[in-house]
C-alpha cells in the first residue's frame, strides 16, 4: 500500500527541482496541516526551508529550520541546510558551526565536509582541516550504496538502510565495511545478537582490520560481555603495545569485570602520557567511583571540566555522585552552556540534568524541574520510543507464559544450578541496596547488571517462531543448555561463592525465560513507592537504555505495565518471587534482611545489616548511597516537585 504523504513529498521534490518553489512550499504546508507522521513532518519542514533558500529568502528559511531542529534536534541534514542559509547571508562563523553540527549527526554528508574544508583552509585551522580531509577521503573510498545506507542510518531510516546494506552484501559477500555497517544498523534496531555475530565474523575474516576490532570491542562492552572484551583488548595491546585506543578499551573492560587496580593503573599510565584528554579523565573517575574513592573521582571529573568547559558528561558525572554540590560559579557556567547555541546536543542534555540536580540540592524546585524537563525533552526527541509498543511486548509475555508452562515437571526442566539470585524491577527502585545487603553475605557474590539473560532472549527472538511464544517449544535439552550457557557466561564475574547476584532490572520482563532455563534461581522484585520510583528515574540520565524514563507519562505507564506483569508472574509462579518494598527495608532493616535471607535459603549474618561496611565494586548511580547506613531522605524527594508532576500522577492513576 502506497503512502499518500510520501507521494505528496515526491511531488514537492519534483516541484523544487523545477524551481516551482511556491508550489513545493504549498504541498508541504498541506502535509503539515494534515497532522502528518513525524517523518513526513520532518521532511516537509526541511523541503520548505530548501525552497525558501533557493527562492532567495534565507532568513525565512532559517525560521523554518528553527522549528525543524527544535522538533528534531539531531537531524543532520537540517543543520547542513542551516549552513547553506548562513553562507547565503555571509555569516561564516554560524555557517561553520552549522556544517560542523551536520557532520556530527550525519557523518556521511560530503557537501558539509567540503564546506568545512574550505572554511578551515581559509582560517588556517590545520588540525580541523586534517580531520575533515580524512573523512572526505574515507567517504570517497566507500562504494556509493554503502554511503547511501549510512546516510539512511544517520537520518533514522533504519529499515531502508538495512535493505540497501543487505542487498549490497548479497552481491559483495563478506565486504568488511558492509558487515560493520549492517552490525551498526542491527545495534540501532536493538537486534544485538545479529550485530554481535556480524562483527565477530568480520573480525575472524579480517583480524587486522582495526575499525572492525574497535566496533566489536565497543559492542562487547555495550552488551556487558566484559570478559570477552578484556580478552580481545589484551590481544590488541599485545599485538600493538603503542595502541592507546586498545588500552582504553582494555581499562574499560577491566572495570566491567571488577579488576579495578589494573584498570586504574592503565588509566593513570594513559593520562601521564596525555593529561589533556578530558574524556579519559571522566572514565578514570568512573573507575575510582566504582571502587569507592569518591573524592578522587570528583577530582578527576573536575579536571575534565577544567580541560573542556563544554564537556557535558563531566558535569553530569559530578552530579551523578549524588553527593557533589555545585558552586554558584559552576551553575552560572552550566547555564551559559545550555543557552549557547554552539553547545552540542549531547553536552546540552548532560548539563541540563546536572543543573536540575544543582537546583534541587538548594530546594529551588521550579528551576530544578525546568532543567530536568528540558534535559528529558531533548533526550526524548533523539529516541524512537513508543510506550504502546512496550506495553504490548509486556502483555505478550503474560499471554505466552501461562500457568501450564510452569506446571508439573517444569521445576525439573532446565539447568538445576541454584546459584543465581535475580534482583529485578524498575531502575531507582532500591535494587542496588538489596544487592549490597546480599553481597555482604559470605555465601553470595555481588556482580553487576548482567546482560546475559537479555542476550539469550535476543537469540531466541531470531528463531522462526517469535519470542516469547517459542518458550513453549523449547525441549528439556534446550532449556538445560541455555541455563548452562548462562551459568558459564557469568562465571567470570564471580569470586567463588556458592551464589551470585544478577541485578539487571529489566530482567523482570524475562522471568518466564529465567524459570524455564534456571528453575531453581531465586527472584527478588525490588519495589518502591510509584511516585518516588518514577520521579527518581525521570531525574536520572541513564548511560544506555531505559528509554521509557524520558517523559512523565511514559514512565508512569511503564510502571503500571510492570506492576501488571509482576502480578501475572506471581499468579503463575506462586511463592517463587519475593517482593521487597523499599520503604519496608528503610523502616525495618533487620526484619527485611532476615526475610530476604530466608527466601534465598541463607543463614543470617550481621554483615548484611551492616551492608555499608562492605567493600566492593559498585557501578550504578546509587553507589554512594549504599556505602552509608540507611537514611530516609530519598523517600519524599518527589514531593517538592508535586505541582509539576500531573502527567505522571494521571498515568499512575494517583
């Protein structure tokens, strides 16, 4: 079935090519008035801007582009058009800024790169000229179909990009650039299993291809496969001891597996060779924070700010210690960055969240909410998240995983290892505290938010019958094999205790899978007051995922869908999931500790009550809180923002 909007857009493009600018603008305005979908809205605004510029009306074009880029702040082609408008007006500074932004969001835009080369040549910026020239050289060497697919990828047309890339690979089997590009598309589509297979194959076929090695390493780290990532990075460093990038990825992977002393030594060595690398200071700070050296971590983040005053991640890293307090001068500095049009989108998002925290700390709730809202709104515009799609996916889990699936012999199917203790729920629900309590027990290893169950689910999604509906078709042997795979993959994160914790919150979606392959695993649902939990998530800029958390209505609907699915799991798996209410832990710590240990079949140990004395690697935002005794201040933090939270209250039906 043809898309009527696309037909009209093609008509507008034809009019544009024939210099019929008013007709092109009229067609696009009609599309916009019909409440078009977001892609049609984006392309219509873009074509109007192009038509206005070509009709010698660059200022009017810029007004249209302001609307376009406010709505779609990561649209590279929109910034390229903005560059042409500023060029027409003779404003070279704004022109160069716009073309630079265009290449940041869409590195395939050769015209923007060529304009930058001219500008850098004229201004004598040799370093920038070298970078731009290298990009042009790289793009010029690529086959045209791959450049087209890359362009589609960066403009958000993922399925079209996939079609073009697959078509090219059919004719040019095992082309390394095509394999890497298809893996990147898979990553964007969250088909992680396919992306990993492609990059693993690419590295096997081309073991000396540095871009492939870097991409594979990056994906392994993203998926939390730190043991494999560390092994690969060690080989890269052994093959080339001067490869600083390989050393950086090795240090990152070592933090992932908890080898912090070696990781910190690597970071220190790298910084001794180049102390001006602001991003490296932030990574070093993260490693220090994970080890509990908060003061040293703060010093590292502050050095990053000193080196690069516009580096948003450094400000957010300071805020994300949860204990840092910004000075008035730093707040003014951050406000200036948010107001500055030349601040990159990513930096602006990070700074907005940091400013929200800064104002919340001094109880200026209106200002704090303004910046939290701005940061969330900007982040949300860069995502293609649909809460309805997520709600349907959670409903499908309940439909596929009926009581019959777990009846009778189900407990004897799968891997019988009792080792894993899964802590699930929503982010910011108190799961790190529960993990710290359990990890303080002599028989339990704390690990981190492991990606292995998500990886197994992703693998099952590639089969002919869709996951989770194919869980009923798994044979006893397949269930046992998948459970053993999980136990084997997670071995590298353990320190030798009989039991270990996997606290990936999103595993609540996959409890049906967990109980099919690991029937003796313990599952704890970390629950928190919905307003407190949801608003805490709204204030948090997550490193990756949790896309539901960037709009108040979305996060409220997600919480309700989570509650509904957990009620289903409780009904089909009676007695097999322990719900632990965060507020109860705060009000009766010892009583809840005993209850948790009883559920896990563990003897009582006082160390679990004195959890804050336990020294271990903690990588979540709550790391500093769980290194202190229980405190109550977080229970009602949302109340200062109550008047601004109507969309959340409505979604939660409060």
